[in-house]
């Protein structure tokens, strides 16, 4: 694999180290037990041309014991998120992952397995989730649960948000009760004075110059 490492953010770690961290966080802690090391695809050839894209390994667990794969991923993903040193993580009350509330955004796929993706953490800066849902050029690649993979693999990623980079809205997911016309998306924020990494939600229509809508594009090994 080749990449222009000087372009990548300081928090990014190379794919080989990502695999090591994946084993440590998931396999050694009894996490997603249906996967074995041989399930990890070969690291694909990829050249980073900007600091807004880098290879990342992601996992999508299967459904188990009546719990759908997406719901398992959401709960396990948050469980294995690693906050920056000195911070703790907090989940807002009422942030429910039940299938009645949480689903994939239209056009976004969930296929169980382990894959390599190109993660663009600062894509669609300042865009609302709903506006991205309406864009045919990006809606199929919107990141949702993959943001949890990024936070597990790159614990210092949120520290960039304190330096002026945008924090992520997880627009690959849609939170909406059946009779409620107002959709939301999960989001992350880092609160410096309280030393908290917070998982919350925002309205799908919300725009902010301090928020991005990351994307992931799957890279398939020939």
C-alpha cells in the first residue's frame, strides 16, 4: 500500500496497525466473535491524495439472537469507542438503537463482514444530513456506524475537533419514529471543559459550519 503520509492527519494510523488494534479491541475482549483473523481482507492498494481520505478497516456484524446486525453494530461500536486520553464517553438519554427508531438511511447498504473503506472524515463540511440524503452523488456513501470504527481505531481523531475541524454527523443512519415527521441523525461532539466525548443526535435539517457529514467508499480487493 502506498500513501502520502504527510497529507494524513496526525491521528491516523496505517492499515497494519489498524488490524492490530482491531484484534485487541474486538477479538481479545469477546466482542464480535463470529469473525476470525482470516476474515480480514488483504490490504488494498490505495494512494491518499488529500488529508480527507484514508484507508480504514470496518466491521459489520451479523444479526444474532433476534437482534439485527445494525442494532448489534451500533451497540458494540459504541462500546468499543476509545475516547481521547483524559476523556470519558457519554451517551445522551433516549438515544435508542431499536429497529423501530434506528435504521439505515435510504440508499445506504449494510452487508455483514469485514471490509476496507476509504474514510473521508471532513466530507460535506457544513452540509445538513437531509441535504446529503437528497444528493445522488453522495447519499450511497454516507458514513453511519463506520464513525464508531474510526473512533475505536483513531482515539485522537476527536482532538482535531477542538482545533477547528468539523465533528461528524452520522448521516448514514436515520432516527425517526413511525408517526414523527422529524428525522434525526446520531452525532458526536467533544466537550473540552467537561472532558466528555458525547454521542447525541441532531435534526436532519441542521446545518453548522462546525459539522461534517463523513463518507465511506468500499475498496474491493481483486
